[in-house]
C-alpha cells in the first residue's frame, strides 16, 4: 500500500500541496481527478522524489520513503509514466523498453519481457522502429511498456489519455484493467477525462487547490457528483 500523510509542497511563496493524505492499495486503480493547475503533477513528482516534500510523509509497503532519491524509489518497485511520455526518440522501440530494465542486474536485463508485447502487440510489430517515428498513441503505449519492464508494484500514470486517439485510449484502458486484475500492483492514475476514470476507478480522489476535497469508491462517482467537480 502507498500511504501519503499530510504532504506539503511550495513553489516560491505559493502553497501548492496543502496537507494531502490518501492511500492507494495493491490490486486497485486509484484515480486522482482535478482541473488543470490544482497540483496533480506536483504531487506525482513528490511521490517519485523528483521534488522533495517540504512536510509530510510518503510510505510504500510499510517503509517510509520520504527521503529516498528517485532511483531508490524505482528500486523499491515504483514506476512513473510522466505527462508527455518522455520516450527516447532516437532509440528503437526495443531499446526504449530495455531502458526500463535498468533496475535489474545485467544478466536479467538482456531481453524485453514477453508480457509487454502481449499487452501491446503494436510494440512488437514496431520494435525496430525509432521511438520518435511512432504516433502519439503508440508512444504512450511505449512509455507504459517501458515502465512495466521494471516489474513495478506501484505504477503511476500522469494523464495517459492526453492528446491520444479514442481507439488507443480504449486499448490503454483494457491494459490497465488487466494489470489491476492481476492483483499484484497498485495503480495511481491521474486523469482529466472523466469517463475514462469512471470506467477504471476502484477508488477516486478529487483534488482542488492542492487539497483532496472528495474521495470515495469508483462505483459511486456518478451518484456523488464527481463529474461536476472536474469538468471545466
């Protein structure tokens, strides 16, 4: 389980995260929703150690990781797919995926795990193509595949549907459902696309002005008026 307790972060004089607390359980998809500029990406950067938390605590599987560097969090089994994907455009699809194996010893990091190609057949078809030649949707699948190559216990996804064609959004949704159904991974999904989040969420969190203003179970999102809180 991921446990976030009273997390605070500032940019200059601006109080960006204001005492956030929540849990994300293994075997569940936790969807974090909110409009632009409420602090969602800042939160994820704090969870990955890319920004040090000013106050509060982050725990993963019973261990406090608040002071961990980013690479230590990766070693602890946390993977992050950032907004904008950040694949290596000059490397091939296969080389990008192999980069996800960097937390393992060299003898274990020689081949792309077969399950990634099973989840994303298009990546196997294009494994010798340069990452920069792929469409936006294919690059998003590559970014998720690269994260999964590290065999994480916690997968963090920052707006994976942004700028992607509907057919690929559907494929990514199917993959997230499959990963959750395995029961060995916690998934934290930051999303603005309400319908996508509602379909996947076991738990939802709504963020506004750096705070969690509402949370509950995914099946209750409609009855609890979540759409009205996040639509612009």
